[in-house]
């Protein structure tokens, strides 16, 4: 009977190994794998946003906000037009940002977009489809 | 002969008790751990593929600030929760680890002008590494990804920054998948 206790002890160790150690190792090894998947994908979106920032800061298109009594946004391309998809335009009415657009507009050539007269002398922001936000105080362009 | 039976019974009882203890431990500790870890993986995945854009904070004479914020992730169409709170501007470098001490009332509006629905939360909010960031009663607003949001927050002044948290619910756990902050523009 004494000889049997050693194999039983080994069996118990084996069970503990399977039941505790292996799931624990699996749990703590998965996190890095999953998060790197998201990071690879996310870096593509961020690159697209940066690309758009570079285009706009270099004036392609140059966005000018003329804040007269009939305010408008002026889009001027200086080289080959890079389409700019604007999903929302807001102006600040003195207490909150008010949306102007209902639906999106695509700017692909020199264009002039009129804003409501209530935007006169108020700051404006432009939200693009790539998730960039550009801030335009009255009579300035994006820099 | 009886002593052999006794030792055998002791051995068998010991093995059974040990087996039950191991199974009990794995069900009580490892199973919730696996569930939490899975939720954390999903949240981490959303967090690392999303980006947040924010516009400037403008404050009117009655100390109500307003800004536009957008949680951008073209591959994800779910809902998130948003929390906004003010902090002194000297805390700007540590905006990622600052947790609210006093919460200002705030409201979130959709692009069509209607108000987003508010949710009362009292379960803890984790960061994506699984640590508890904030636990306490808090009001969040339910919003969509890829939608610009107008937020109006009361009781802020021009020395403040507003910190915005985006939170997702994965498997019943709340994870902060991203944060950003905004302040009053200098020009």
C-alpha cells in the first residue's frame, strides 16, 4: 500500500497543473495578442487622419471663414484636389455649439459654402468624415 | 487489516477533498477571471483602434462651457458612454490618470439637436489594463461611435480644462476606452 502514495501524489500534482496553471497562462498570454490586433488597425485610421491634416495645413484645400453679415466658408485648392468630406459644421451661438449641416457635403473643387446669418462674428468648427475637427475663429483660415 | 482500511479511507478522503478544493477554486476565481479578462481584451481592442477628436472649449458669462467631441472608429458601430468633468488646467499633463473629485452637471446633444439619454452608473469603471479607475455613483450619457457630439458642461471657468472619458460596457464591466481633454483657445 505504501508504494501507491507516490503515483497518487503525482496524479494530484498533474490535476493541479491542468486545472490551475494552464488556464492562468492562457489568460495572461492573450491580452497582448488581442490588443496588438486593434493597434494595427487603429494606426491605419490615424494615418488617414494625419494625411488629411497635412493636406489641409498645407492649403489643399485652403479653408477660409469669412464672417460678414452673410457668412460663408471658402474652399480654395492650390494643387490637385483632395476630396474633403465634411460631416458637420458647428457655430458657437454664445452658449453652445449649434450644428448647421443636415447630411454631409463633399468638397472636391473650389467652392463657397454659405452659413446661416446667425453665425456672423461667431467661431465655427468643421468636422470631417475622418474624425478631424478644425477650429475657425471669425475671418481666419485653418493653419 | 483494519489499519490498512483506515489509511486507505484517509487517502481517498484526502484526494476527494483536494479535488473539490481545486474545482471550487477554479470555479470561484478562475471563471470570473476568464470572463473579466475576455471583456478586457475586447475593450482593449476597441480602445487601441479608436481615436478621439475634440474641438475647443468656449465658456459663456454664466460659466457654461460647450465643445464638440467625436469618438472615431470606422470598424465599430456600437454604443459608448461619455463622461465629462472639469479639472484645473495645471493638471493637463496628468489628464490620463486624473479621476473626478467633484462632478459638474453636463448634457450631451446629438447632431440633430436632441438630447442623448442619460444613464445612472454605480459599478466601477476600469481602465483597459483592468485596474479600477473610478468607483462611485455617476451619470453617463449613451452615445454612438462616429457621431459628433455637442457637450454643454456647467460650472467651469477659463482656468479649467474639461476631461472627457469614453466608456464601453463589455460583458457587464465598464471600461474607459479613451480620454481626451480640451481647454479655452488662446486666440
